[in-house]
C-alpha cells in the first residue's frame, strides 16, 4: 500500500476501538505497518481481551496492509519494552509511536479514591512514558551508530488537561502532564532526529458518550466522529512533519488548531510586605487573560 506513511513502522496504543482504531486504520491505509496494541479492557481499565486489536489487524490485512496484535499493558515498563521490540522484530524497524491508550474514572475531588487517582495516572501518564522511553532509547542507539533517524512520538493530551474540566482532576492532571512531557521530550530528542507532538482530541467514543456527547443530534455526532482525529496524527507520523515538534494540536470534527501553552502574563515588581500583595495580585488578575473554557476560548 502506498501513501504518505509508506514503509513507516508504527505502534498505536489503545488501538482496538475509538480514536486509536481510526489511527491504526488510516496509518495502514497510508502505507504504514502497524503494531495494534490494546488490552481490550473496559472503559475503567478492568478486563482484558485481544479481540478488539485482532479485529483491527484483520481489517488492515483484508485491505492489503500489514499489522500485528500486541496485548501488552502500556503502564508496564517491561510491557512497553516488549511492544517496541515486537515492532522491530516484526517489521525490521520503528519510526512512530502513537500513545493513545487511556481509561476514565471520573469523580469529584472530595469523593475520589486513591485507587481511582492511581489507575488513571498510571495508564495515561506512565503509559505514555514507557513506550516513549523505550522508543527513544532505540532511536538514540541508532543515531549513535550513525544511522539516519526520522522518528515520531505522538502523544494524546485532552482539553480536560490543557483547559480543565470539572470531575476530572485525575484525568486532567495526567493529560496536562502529557502536554508538558511532550514539550520537554521534544527538546531532548531533537538531536536524535525525533519529533514529539501531542493532540488534544474531542470525539464521541465510549469514553465520552456519557459526558453529554452521546445525547447530541446526528449532525453533531458526525462532527464528533473519531475519524476526524486520525488525519493530523497520520500527517505527524509521516516524513513530511519533520519540522514540527513540541506542539499540542486541539482537534475535532469542528476545528484543528494549535494550543498555545503557558506564557508569563502581566507582571509587577516583587514586594517584601505581604499586606501589599493583595492589591498587586488583584490588578495582575484584572489585567490577565481569563483561563480557557473547554472549547479553548476565554472563560466568561
């Protein structure tokens, strides 16, 4: 199969359903060889089955592409290493890691349990670190050996992480961490020929259907279909994207935009007397741009 990712070897985590499935199918359709990773668990991370990943592999192969199933847990450091090694063993190389796997355990902060916090942080944040770390080590060794490297790490943040959403302190914290991870890793890995970017997608999947999206009309549902997310990821996975790194892209069926990170805003001279701080802070806040709402616009 030919396309903008022809010959690229890609890992997509959480690729059995939803957004990850669309990534895997489009990458394969554009010529990539795909390691389809998925535990096949429930939305909260419980359960396990390679069925969903196998279905995606079967669909890719039926369409003339190449793909293999991987059932490792992304939050397992050793599992992430096996995943990277499987890509190299199966297809001879690795060019792209798409960190997409995730779970939800939404709860208001005052009611959230330690287990609900830990599970979400482990799958999203550690589950991004592991595959990225082992892929980075592979590319570093290739670069040191004198090979030309054109690697990609594409992470998945969220509007909940970069803008904030009630009931998701665990999920939002993980996704904000992934955005920061992306910016820093991009700086570290540029010397090896690797770019690192992230997407903050909004789409109707089994993870979001109970957050209000499932009650939308058919036209709105079409605009929130997960297939709208795959084109930017496929392009970022391609050789054409080598000049873009350290960015977070806000993407849905309604818009594609670059999310601008934290910048220093209105500033005052420091003072030693705490009684003087209040008036200064009130003026700084009055002069500052408001925080963003979930659509990325100024909150009013």
